[in-house]
C-alpha cells in the first residue's frame, strides 16, 4: 500500500476553513464525535439531529467560522444525497416488491425444500445472502426470522444453528456490499469504483459469511440452547396472495443490478479503452443508477405483475417503500455533511500525518477508526459514514483496487461487536427470546468475527492486488 505525503494532499485540497494545528484538530474531532455519541446513546436523539449538531460542534471546537461550518455541512449533505439518495430509494423499491410479491418467500421455500440435515445452515446463509442484496438489514430480519423460527421448530433444529447463518448473511451484505447505504456512502466519499468494490466485496464476503455463519453456528449452538419462541412467529407476507413469482425469475431479478455492475467492472478492466463501443455501452447500463432502475422496472413485471398486482397495487407498493427510508436518507445526508466538515477543517492532513508518523497502513487505520465509532454509537451506518470522511484523504494516489479495499476495510470495521447501544442487538434478542448475555455470546461474537475476518481478508488481498 503506497504511503501518501502531506504535500500531495496539500496540492490537491482546498485551503481549510481554520488554521488550527493538529493538536487542536484532534481534540475537535474527539469532541465532535463525543457530542454525537452522547446525543445518540444518552439523550436518545435521532442520528440525523445528532450528526447535524455534532458537525456544528466540530467546527466550533476547531475554531472555524460558523458560516463556513454551515456551508461545509450543507454542501456535504447535498452532495451525498445527490450521489446516493436515488440509489437508496431504488433499492428500497426493489426490496419492497421482493417482499410484498412473495418473491422472497418463494426463494426461501424453494431452497428449504431441497435442503435438510447438515445442509440446512448452508441453505439459510444462501437464502439470507440472496435476499440481503436488495434489502435493508432490518427488513431482511423481519422477512427471515419467521422462516428461521419455523424451520427450527418443525425440523427440530437448534435455533442458533439455523439463526446465526441467516444473520451472518444479512449482516455481511449490509456492511460490505452495495447498494446498501453504508458501502454506497463510503464509495462516494473516497471516490471508489462501485463495480470493482462490488466484485472485491463478494470475494471478501464469501469466506467471511462461511466462517461467521455455518462454522461459528456450531459453537453458538453449544453455548446458547434456546427454543424458538412461539409468540414471535408472525404471518408471512405472501400468505394472503393467490400466486407469487417463480424462483428462477425472482433470483434473476434480484441479481440483475449486481450482474450489470460486475459486467461493467469486468469490461473496464479487460478493454480499458473509453472510446471502445462495448465499453461505452457497459459504462451506461452498468452504472449504479441505470442498473438499479432497470431492476426496478423489470421487477414491476416479473415480481409485481406475476403476483397479480394491479396498477394501483403496484403504485401503492412503490409509494409505501419510500416512506420508511426518509430517516435513512436524512442520516446518510447528515453523515455526508459531517464528512465534509471534517475535510474542510483540515482533518485530512492530520490523518495523513498520523498515518505516516506511526506507520499504520491505511487499510488498518480505516478499520480501527470505524471500529471505534461503531463501539461508541452502535450504528454501522454512522460508523461507515464518519470513518469514510476521516480517511477519505488517504485514497489520494491509490489505485482502483486499493480504493475499493479501503471501502471494504471501513465496512468491516463498522460491524465490530454489536452491543446494547445497537438497535439490531435488541431486535435479535427479542425475536430469538434470548437474554442480554446470550445475545452477546451469539450475535455480538458473530458480528466481531465478521469484522475481524473481513479485515484480515482485505489485508491479504492488498498484498496481491
């Protein structure tokens, strides 16, 4: 991994909005993050408000003029929403169509019908990984938990043996694979190539999810043996439908944007000629916006119409998919504002100095920063956004693959040790009917394994790419 100099950054970056030295900037960053942490964890303030107030506090602690701080925040917010807001909205529509049409249930039922015995944990991780591509983590949990509980009860399986692989599949997709909000924001912040990041993300995700899912579930089942709680088995979304889309067409629809983006990345690597006709075409159809838009348009027919949805029902489904992501968009936007404030007060120079003076590889530094913020705030998305803003200057001069690995290092760090300040921790605890201690032994340890295995694979890839 190449070392970057302060002089290189200074030549490319704008003049910071404050003349504070590294010591004051360091204190300002810690104080700004502390404000965000306290507002989220102690006062239970929404992350959007916490990030907004924290950004203003960051500028004040750094000695920057208030008007300049406000401009930095609003610029970052606008640029971030412009860059990833539409993608998040399209992903939400695709996920809602997948859930409401019964497509997700069709994938689950088909795979489970062909799996059994020792293959069941592997079937669960496969189901979660496929469904987890277009769905937000919380939505994925709501969809999969009924299946996990039913399989554990009817097949007399250990709940942890079935549940941990499903949770691992969802979590890895959420932290490492676009079009999830965290990876998208990190890609935008460090200027990474989405297709290359997606391809390398899949390389990192496969061994990570195997170790944290089917392999770890053997030990989790020994440590925690709880029955499937009867009162937590809700009605499945497709039970009121007369028909639902087929397995093959559903999987093809879900995988369409992934395939288009991977094709673009492959052509860019093999052809590497911007004037080539094939590359021009793949650059268009493989762009995140077109790839996701194409998948949504296809899904209206392959999922919605196949389930018997009328035009009104399709319109209602799309409309209902957008309301729940308002909070996500605001958090992501405010995170972009916080990132821009960090950059504009000159934190990039401080990070570069720190990296050079202590000889910490950029990838490891990015992971450690994300880990610290994750432990403090409990939010993987906040950790990803904040860490990406802090280490973005390290991407200057990096190759395409190195920048993609930087994004994955941040994503891996953002998943480290989920505990009591993470909403996901309580969601898993209540659905599985576990105590706090049992949740830590299973869910929290699983998240830590994902994070550690993820960064180890990223570091290994950095040696050969």
